[in-house]
């Protein structure tokens, strides 16, 4: 089966269960990087959230200050998000197929979502993100730390799921290759299902036009 279909079908089936789970896992980490956006951007800034899920908690918090466009590959997640955060524009789509004009957003957030994109498509997606950012705009994203072309779990919340990653150094290079400047790139580790799981969190900025 197409890996993206696995991701879509998986989240369609576990949407409510996943929303409940996220309320108690990686809370400090998620809050930390949400605050990065809240601190760096002015009120009313336009932000694209890739992999918005059900809109709780990240979209809900960001929507208090920003104009958000939320995107998710799961139709069920988008339906929940529309109910949870009705002020936000949500789009049901594969993030790699999006087409926005250049300089459309002040920031792009991709929390725990790019890791579900086949890694051979991640470089092109990052280039698109860089083009969508306005000068001075920010990318805040979660990436992998170990090279895994395709990782399948047949029983993630009872459904199959798929992830795909490069190692940390490759991921940092891919971001820099777009022309974005990395501000920080930090490993963050937390327990998931009683096992330590580490992600690379990247904060990058597009240069300001002169």
C-alpha cells in the first residue's frame, strides 16, 4: 500500500484516541516550540501549519494570536479540527502537493508531521516551504535523528503507521540547502509507550530582503 495512504487511513481511524494521547505526551516539548512562534511573530501574522491533526493543542493555541491555515492528510483529523478551532481555515491535503504563492506566510510549523513524509520527497517539500515564507519568516519543524527509509508499525494505536527519516546531519543540510538559516537544531527526547524517542527540532529563518 502507498505509505501516504497508510498514514491517512491510520489517522482517520485513531483521530480521537490520538488527540487524547497527545494531551499527556511530549507536552513540555510541544509547548516550548509553540512559544517560539508566539514570541517571534507579531499578532495577526499568517502561519501555515503542516500536519495540524485535530487542532488540539497546537493550532488552538496559535490561533489565539495568528491567522492560521491548517493542513492534514487525514480527513477525519480535519473534520475534528474544524470543530475544535472553527476560526481557522483547514485544508485536507497531502502537504507535498500544496501550491501556495511565494511569500505567502510569516511562518511554517510542522510538528511531528514531516516524519510521515517519504524521505525522498522531503527535500522538495523543504524548498517549497522556503519559497512560501516571507523574508524574515520562520520554519519550526520536527525531523528524525536516525536514517530510516521506511519504518512500518502494524499496531500503532491498533492501526498500521509509517515513518521515514534521514539522520540529523542530513536533515540540517537539507534545511540549509533551501537557503534558510538554522537558528537552533536540538535533539529532544521524551518517553512514548515507556520508551525514549528522540526528534530533531529545527528553528530556521529566511533571510530578510535588502
